[in-house]
């Protein structure tokens, strides 16, 4: 029988039971490989229900640095009898099935084309530990020890990680180290080598390992947020939790111990966005974190903030829907809901981070943009980015970088006789001047309302005043197109009439697909969107290509709809590539989908003669 042979390039998946303590052990396994200098990309796949249901943890090991899901499994660590049949079926031929062999299983439960590695984990733990909970918890560390032998992972690396985890808890540390070596000793004595190996490398560099929700929370701290109001909802809750942790470190006066922040867990999403709108009106930098169902409840307040022109930042960690949908699965499913949130004619700024590094950058940028544009700004993360740890570039903050507060009129300007008309466009960019409450005792005050008004903020239902207001808001959106993070363009090695547009968490898989497609004779220019409203370069990119694939993770091609609606593109030129089963998109899926379409398209490999000459690989478009 053939067997998979690979060094620093494989996928291992753990099938466990929720609440069994496996999560920390599986993360320990992934971090040990990372400490050996080999990039990993782990993904925690967990249920939205109670303890006892299935959970999985998938680790991609890739010295080449690919961080997207590859598809396929080379080794399955099958610890859950409930999902045994499905887990075994997922293995690639020639792969490895590692399982607890304490209880014999009939031959029909195994596949003839995979290699079986049985280890009596329960028996080993029952012989050593008397406490039932310890038996369960340490079984996970025992199998990590066995895998470390089978895959050549250095024991010292794991021991160091355990020492860091249990610093100051010597008894717990000793117990975990003991369990680790129980597994290692058994594997050395009884188990046969496998074809998968981890070999020390230097492929991680200076990158950091962090999840997107923590990164976004830290971006809010560095971006100047002092107020957060939220209501718990998966997968966004850890944004607020991380913000609280970072504020306790960075937002406390070292001299007095005074807390210089306010974090409120509201009674629901409606109350949380109301608090954020109130804080923004008062001049504080404020945000909320939520997911799709929360956006639905917030829409009336979002409309108020849009029309009254109040800075608000909303971090939307997207998940599957509609209704409560798939709370613990990922999708890019809220694009249209957020772009046009509320009723009437509204358009909102969306930022589209691709990884934790951009979650940090975009969260800070959103706070600046909300102030500058006096409007709600959405950071469109998702579960795959938000709740999974990912390698990314270290965060940077330029010394002396100042917050962009936009057009805020001071008491000195008012005293000097500056004209103040709250909703008047004075310079053509659609953004009026504002004042903060209490700026001046007699000047610069106005009544904030969600109803129609004239440029001086006086109530009015005159059609001309309404038209002036909403057209000015449109000008402001066009101004935003130049202020938001710009698209990133990648030119193919050879001229081509084919292009691809993608964004957000699709990026890691897309990077790998773009590297592989030329081997199939397919050349693609690629444009990664980083924000809406769209820059002019997006229209140019579409115009210069005969067909453009739009790759996204939802059923209804929401980004494609946004492109057609906003840029008035012929829909026939934009080809849908859609993935929406709740798992992160894979490079294999993208390659297969594009290859199927590309073989039917004419003029493959020739670029339109009038393509812009200023495009270079990896440059901002």
C-alpha cells in the first residue's frame, strides 16, 4: 500500500469532543511546530451547542508558507467515536489514522488504503491517573507526546511551551510533562514510523501568531477608542473581551490607577449601538463588535448615525446565516447588509481585512475614517480570521502618528467668527464642520436630529433641503473612496484578458491558487479589494479584462452584486466563484472552479492592448 511521504508539508486533523480539554493540547501541538521554524495555519472547528458535541482542529503545516486551507487530510487523530466514520472517510489515500485502541474495533471500521496507528490511550491513562477528569485531560497530552515522536517534533520545544503556559504552577507543569513523556515512551517502544516529518527550518521569520479578534481589539486601543459597548454574540465576543484586557494594561493612569475607558455589556445589540452613537456624538472614539444578527438589530441606529453624521465604528465578525444560521462557521455573508444598512438611501464604508495584521490596521483606520467622514464605518472580518490564530507581519505604529479627527471646529475658531453651519458642504468634499458638545457657551451649538433639516441644522421638510442633504452625503462617499485602504494589484507573468477579484479571508487560499494556476496554462491578473466604496482602479481593472472572476464566500455573490450595482458593470463580464458551506475556502476549490470556467473562455493569455502601463506586481492599484 502506498503511503503519503512529506516533510514540512501536510495536514493533520484532530477529531475530539467539545469540553474534553483537547483545545489546549491541540494548540500546543501546532505551536511546537511553529517554534521549530515551520509555518502552521490551525483552524478550530467547533459546535455552537453544549459540551459533548464534536469538535475538530485542523493544522496545516507548510514550510512554503501557505496559510489557507489546502483541502484533504494526511493524518487524522480520531478521538471521537460519534464522528468516526466521517473522519475516516475524510483521509486521503495513503494517509494515517491515529486512534485510541483501548477498545477493539471491527475491521469494517477501517479503510484498506490508509495506515492505522492504534495506541491504547485510555488504558495508559487509567493505569497512571485515578481522577476521571485527569484521565481525560492528560490523554490529550499523551497523544501529543506520541505524535511528537512519530513526526520528529522536539520534546524540548513542547516542554518549553508547557513551562510558559504553567509558569508559577510547578505541580501542573510536572503533571503535563509526565503525560507528554508517557506518550513519547510508548511511541518509541511500540509504534512504527510514519511518512510525515517535521524538520527544523527558518521559514517563520519575524512574523507573529495572533487571532484577528485580538488584533482588532488592539487596533482599537492604538486607534484611540475609549468606549466599547457590546452584546455577546459568536464569533465577535472575544473582540470586546480582548479590548478589556488591553485597556486594563494601556488605558489606566499609572500614577492614580484611574481607568480611562468605558466598556459596557449592554442588554442587547440595540442598546449597545445606541451607546456607541451617543459616545461618538460626545466626541469619544467608540466602537461595537457584533455579527450578522446583531447588524440586523442595529440598523435603525446605524441609519441615525449616517443621517445625523455621527462617527461610529462597527466590527462585524461575519458568520453563516440567515437567522442565527451557523454561529460557529465562517462566511462573507454580511456585505450587502452592511453596505446598505438601515432604510432609505444609505451607503456605508466597509473595510475588508485579509488577516490579523490588517484587522489591527483597519480597526485603527476605521476610527480615523469615522471621525474624518462623520459616519459609521464597518470592519468586515469573519470567523476564519477572527477566531483562528494566524501568522502575520508584526503590528507597527509610526512614532508621532496623530489621530485624524476631521473637521471639528474649536472654540477659538468660533470666537474668531468662523461660519458654522452643521450640515453645509463648504469645500466640495461633502463633509461639513461639526462641533462637540460644550465647545462654546453661545456659538456652534445645533440640534442633532434624524429628520430632514437644512444646512444650518434647522428642521425642514422642503424637498430641496432633503435633496441637498442626500446628494452631499453621496459626495462624501466619493471622498471616502480616496481615503479608504486602496486595492492591491498583482500582474500575471504573461499578458492575459482574464482577471480575478477577491478580498478578506479568501486571500491566503487565493495566493496559493495564483501560484498554481500558471502550471495549468491559466494566467490571471488579480485585484484584492480592501474597502468599499471602490477606488477608480477597480473600474479600470474590470474594463481592461474580458472576463473577471469574483471569488467570495457566500451563496448570492454579494460582492459581485455590489460591483455591478456601484460600477454599472455588465454582469456577464463578472464570473461567480462561490464557496459557502461554512468551512474556509481552499486553494484546491479556487483552482478547480477557475480552471473549469477558463477552458471555455476565448483569448486566454492575451491582454487588452490599452491596459494601464503603471501596474507592477504587488503594488497598490
